[in-house]
């Protein structure tokens, strides 16, 4: 008999953890809905033709491929093996687990474009899978909470994302920093340092700055063919500092000869202007020129949120993509979105003890009884409590009261209602506060009024 185990990078979530996760979902979802986003779900699996080529070479390697049914190797010969894993993959696997929620969303928009009111705003809360190396804050299976709007290139959408992020983080009590950049600025930067056309390589390398440091990033760029002159020209970028306005001023000078770089600066300045119109401070918002986000489909503003009081990667990220639907035959549909990493947010709230004390409570009232007759007497009372909106249950077996109270304590039940022969005769029940130990004699009507 084999010993049960979990796949590395995956986790079980028992009732206590699920209650906390539901607290996260129930905090984020109302914010999405207040901003006009509608719910959507897409399948766990997508065709590889949908997924591949959207995340860059490194991202494509992290897609979990699903082997074809039956004898998938029947038609594979040595020639196929010699062609390498990329071509071999297409012959043994046609499907993959979704890597994120954005690409499936783009696929959905294209397939349902005639039925959608544009701009189309949707939120999606589902798990995604990545064949990554597991470590703290990085899992192979994790939930994303996404909100995207497609069908408009208005920068009001970017400003609203900033407002949503601030609302969510403040609801959780997380001290955070929201970093913003624009991929057009990175394109302009590659032009300014003499490496035009290499903006994708530059973005992938710079995206690793927090993980591997400046020197390793520069080494990677050299390996990718960047000249010594380009590397030297890039160096001042790492030294940009000051207020957001001072950074804008420095950038305008550095990218003076790049039309696309200037366009990126103008877009971000407009986002700041809309933030001011919303009455939102940029206290927690930072213009960060080194922010790249490695996903290749981003074309405009990019966002990343870090929790400041804990060592963990980004807990929220997103950006503008101008033509993601174009890969599915519907060009020119711009979109922008944000994704909240539920699992990392969970780890932050847990480490900083920010979960509400009642976030794990699922049952508020437990009916305890001294025997079979008392159990039957309590059943209609249980139904009355439930119909009144109280989370309630009854201990299902005839057992000693101590065992029933131990059960209540293990489940963090706030109140118990004792049913004995005296309670059956008088209709006056004994309500016990399991936190303070206080007991009261009340009718079921009074109990419901008290707990509500």
C-alpha cells in the first residue's frame, strides 16, 4: 500500500483554511462588482494552440501539457524524437492546463464577440497551473482573481485599476506599494541604449531584477547579444530616483529621441491625471522604470503590487494588452486587467496576523441535547434558527454533554443551546457563550434576536 502524498507545489485546504480563503474571495469580489465587472468562468483545459506563444518562450515551457488519450506514442518515431521537444509536444499533447486567466478570456471574447456589450468588463476567480519550481510564495496550482476590460483603450481603465487595488489592499489592512511602468517606455529604452528591436529580451531580463540582482541581469543581457555600449547606456536607468514627477522629468530627457518612449510617458502621466480626478493619492503608487513583467502580450501600462511588511513576491499584477485577441482572428481589441494572487495574499495575511478573528467561524449556534427525546425536540428549533439566517447545527448523536461541548470548541462555535427535560417542559432554553462561559435562560425567539 502506497503512502499518500501531495504533488509538490500543491496544497490541501481544510475547513479553517477554506474559511480564510473565502474571506479573501468575499473581500475582492464586491470591489470588482462595484466597478461594473461581471462574473465569468472558462474550462480548466485549453487547446495548446490557444495557450502557446502568448507567454514568451519561458512561459510556454511552464504550461502543463495534457497527454493525448490512448496510445499517444504509437505514431512517434526516432525522427520525431530528433526534432526536439517543441515539435514532439504537438504530436503527443493537444491540450494544456490554463497558465493564466487572461488568454482564455481573450479566446472567450473572440468566440462570443457578437453577444457582448463593448466595452466588456469581466471578473474571474479560478485556479491556474504552472510547471514552476515550488518555493515560498510560488506554487504549481494557485488561484487568480482577475478583472479585465476589453473593447476600449481609454486610460480611465488603468486609473480605475489603481483605485481597485487600493480599495482591496486597504480592506485587507496590507501595507503595500503599487508599481507602474509602461512597455512603450521599455521599447523606447531599448532604442535609446542602441538595442532597438530587442525590447522583449530586455523586458524578460529586467523582470528578474528583484530575484537575481543588477549584475546578473546585465550578464544575461550580454549573453543575449547586447553590446558593451548598450549595457553602459542602460546603467543610468537603474539610478533613477526621486518623486514620481522627478522620475517623469528624468525619463523625458533620457528618451527624448524615442517617439514610442515619449508615448509611454504621456500615457502614464494621463493615468496620474485621472487618479487625481478620482481624488486618489499616489502615496502608495510608484513609477518604476525597471518594472517589466515578463509576459509578452503586454503593450502598455503594467502593474505590480508588493506587500511591504513581509518577504514575498508580487501579490498582484497586470497590464494593458492591445492585440491579444488578434492572435485569435479579432485584431484591434485593446484590453487591460489586473490579477490578485489569492495564495500569496493568504500567506501575507497569515504571516502578518491580519485575518479577522471570526474569519474561520462557520457555525454560530450548536444545539446540544441530553438524549433522543431532547434531540427530536431540538430539530424544529434548529430549522427556525436556520430560517432566521443563523449558521446552526445539532450534534447528531446521543453522547455525553462534555463530548458535545468539546466538538463546539474544536469548531470554534460561538454559542451552544442546551436542551434537557427542563427546557422541553418550559420552552426556556439555556444559551451558553462558548467564549466567555456566560449562560442565559432565553426562548428561541430571544436567542434568534440576540444572535442576529
